[in-house]
C-alpha cells in the first residue's frame, strides 16, 4: 500500500510501486467510467497473480471485475465483443508467454473492427500483460515479443517504465477509443517506486519521453530495460560522456520526431531492448534514423538487445538481458566516432 | 459385504439427451404439430419470399463473379432456411454475429443487397450497414466471432437490457476452441446468447464424420452446461420455431441455447471451389429432394395460400430488386485510394497521416 514520502519540494506524496500504480489507474478508470470492465484469470478475489487488480472486485462488484475461465483467446474475444457494444473492457493476460492465443483476435478483429466497418463498430479495449524477464519465473513467463504486436496496423502498443508512467499511460490507454496492448515491465512491478498522485491525469499516448538530457549520445529504450539504460547513463556520466535517455513508451505508433531530434543533437544512437535482436523493434528505429536522420550521425546506429535464442530459464536469464556493462561498452564505442 | 460393494455398478451422476425438431416432411406434408406462428399466412409467405430472393441473389452474384465483376462469393444454395428462419425470430435490437454464408440473415434484418455485393466486391463500405447498425459484419476467420457473441451478451447482461446475441457459424467452426471457449463462458454466466451451427455436412471438402466423433453437434452444448437441440435445417418452420424458443429463453434470463441446423450445401463452398472433386453427383442429387424452398412451396400450395401466379409475380419482383441492387453496386466507384487509412484509428496518428498523404500523391515538403 502507498507509503508517504517527502518529495524534493518538501511536500508529501504517496510513494507507490509500479504494480500499485497500475492498480490505482484501474480503480480511477472504473470510478470515472461505469462502462470500464476488468476481466481475466484470477483478477477477482485473488486480485491478480501480481495483485494489479487487488481490491477492485470488492469495490466494483463481480460483474465489473470478473474472473474468466482459463482461456486467453476467450478473454481477448470477449473484449472485442464488449467493446463493440460500448463497454471499455480491460483484459488481463497473466504472462506475455500466454498472449499468443489472443493474436487471432488482435490481428483479425480488435485492430481492424473500426476500419472494416468504416467506423460503424469500434473496439476501445485494453489488453494488459506483464512483459519481460528477470524475476526467476518458470518457463514461458519471461517473453518480450512486443515487436510482433507493434507490427499490427490499427493497434496501439504501450509500455510504461515507472509508476508515474504506468498510472498516466494506463489511464490514457483505457480512455483511448482504439485497442491498446499495455505491456507492464514485470521486474519493475515492485522494484520501481515513485510518487504518484491519484489525480486522474493521463499522460499522452504516441509520445516518447526524454528521461534525461544529454549531448553525446542518444540511448533509446522502453520498459524494464530503461533501468539498466539509465544506470549505464550514470556510469557514462562519471566518465564524462553525456547520454540522453529516451523512453519510447508507445511503440505503436512510435514518436519518430522525438527520437530524430535527439539524434540530431547527439549524432549517435544506441537502441536497447530486452527482446531478441532479429526483427526486434530496434530495427524499426534504426531504419527510421537511417532514412530520416543519416546526415546527423557520427557513428553507426547500434543495438544492444537480447540474443537470437530462446530466452533461458532462471539460471541464465541475467546473461540474456542487456546489462549495464554491455550498454556502457557499446556507448563508449559509439563515442569514439566523431 | 465388501465384494458386494465392489460388484456394484458405478453410480450415474448425469444423464443427457438431445432432441430433434422437424415440422414439414421433405414433400411439404406436416410431420409434427406445427408451431403457433404457422397459422400466420403472411409470415409464412414472408419466409418463403426471403428464401426465394436469397436464391436468386446468389445466382446473380455467381454470374457477376464468373464475369469478373465480383470477388469470391459463398452461396447459400440448399441452406436458405437456416439464415432466414433464424433471423426472422430476432428482434431489431438483438445483435447478429454472422459467418460469411449467412447472407439470408443479413437481408432479413435489413442489410441492403448492394451493401452485400460491395463487401464481396472488395469494398469495406459494404460492412457499413445502414440497417442493423449494431450487427457484426461477416466473420471470415471461422468461429472467431463466437467469443464476441459472449462479450456482446455480457454487455446486455451488465446493462440489464433484454436483448439477445445470435451467433451463426458452420459445422467446421464447432471443431475450434473459439466456439467451445465462448459457449463455456456463456454457460457459466447464463448469458443471453444463441449459438447456431449450420451443419451443411461439409467444411469445404471435409465431411462431418471427419469433423467430429459425436452423433450430433447439438450435444456439444451439454459440455458447456446448456441445452442443444438438433433441427431439420431444411425446414424453415422448424428452424423458426427452434429460434423463437431459444431466443425467448435467452431473453428471459434462462441462459444460452445451441441450435444445430442439419441441412446440406447443394452448391460449391465458394465460387473458388469445385465440390465434384470430393463428393458424388448422386449424393448431391439425393439432397435436392430435401431442399427448403420446394418444401415450403409444397406446403403453401397445399394450404392454398400460394399459387402459380404468386410464384411468377415473386420471381419478377425478386429479379427486379436484385437487378436494381446490381446496378447500384456496379455504379459505385471505388473509394479514393488514400481512404484505406480512414477509420484506422479514431484520429490518425501523424506518422500514418504522412503515409496517407504519400499515397494520395501529396508528398511531404
């Protein structure tokens, strides 16, 4: 539960974890809009396996916070039907490794309902799921396959990186009139803490956020990998390298202009993501920089990513994920170009 | 004592049965007591007219496809009674979730013939019905609309609206998890939804005996906790009666129902298919004796509420209506190319707006 912390301005603001921020946003959205419905496996009395929906069933009743049968395709398909009928469903998939039965519904229905009916029916749904590795979970609980989702026209793909952005972006996703897949960085659920005022203020979708200003290199990342990326920026700063850190936040559609204007300033672009390299979303950013920002580059666009192998289970997973050292090493190499 | 107990049979914990409904025999004679609505001659004639219109419309659509003026098309030949009979029992405010062969239901509910032609002619505007605005468009990925039907019914329940979702699919769809997952959920919450499986015996080239080991598709509802009924799907009176019962029960809060309409696809799967590759002409010929239009016509003629003159008038009327729709369809120009970006999002993100401008020929400065 929220703890009170003294912020830099000396006032008290509740400090919450990322998963608590998700819970606050869900509660706020349900309070504000009676058409918001939360559904998924164990989201009711159990409050979700990560407690993201804790207390919601008690507050809003079992009709609006409903435990579904154990069927992921069903959860996504129910969301489509509910949304076309004017509800605002927020479905939870317990882990990203279980989202694949939903792909048929996302590709064939959710993302195209508005377009194929020329606006007659729409699909204002959110599908939330924990994303990524690093919590020593069992097999199939550590995937980061966001690029597959970002390839689907008509969809939005959003990934917060802090309690503040989880709260603001989830509110925005629920209020958005189109389908959003909301990927929550699992290993930050409890590790990330921040001050969140439950004021109902959303953050903008389709916008990247500059987390730290810098002049020598742009480091673009999203979700949990931003933790290592910002730590690497600290390390580099001690060595006299000034790194700008961009949190992509919305992957589909992604904010090309913020990335390009940062690269125009620094002349160097390093992309960091936990997902496997081939066809990862970093490739999309690299292509954009090559197409629209080549003239400002001093150094080749570079990626630090997960490897093109199956994400290993607990004993090796830390070697798979981009480490502070890999990120810092790649950044130093880029800074040798001038 | 102990050996006596061991020899006892295991106790039965549940028993189930599946019933079959039929009203008219293939020759149009009455095989079972008719439902109450059968005394309404105007309704019977309306059902008959709709089936005839659908058959003529299909014939015209195939002719358009063969002459390059329509895309791939799925005819309803032989199974007209199902879509027409089901839709006839729905209220306007109910929601239909059709498969791609349920043209008859759309037409009954007020979708314009030229809208259906536009869809099959490759134009999304065909799904922008002026008619039943809450109905779902044709579902092409088989059975994937079943979870939507459960979601729609859940919304009705949540808002306390006395409305029913009606989800139609074919025999092949009953093999998919989508359909079972949706039925299972509907059973848990006793949702106001009716699932209709048109069992036309063939899923393209795969016969029903390779689709399931069950004696009926109706019994699949039992596993989801509600009633499934098998109906003679070439008997529009039986279909309408089954649909009336199921929809009324769903509306009254008695939960979902499942209707298996057993009929036969007399035509090819679509205009891209040649059914002679996988089934014999003799088999098809035998099923022509059961087809729904001749069956109801025999009944109406026997009842002296339909005549040869009526038939000729109807044919002329339907032809005129279809021809007029075809004219309007053919006169509809394609949309400007850049409109493929319209209705992609409520508000088109700038990054795609740039692509839209590029497609339209206005390049970024």
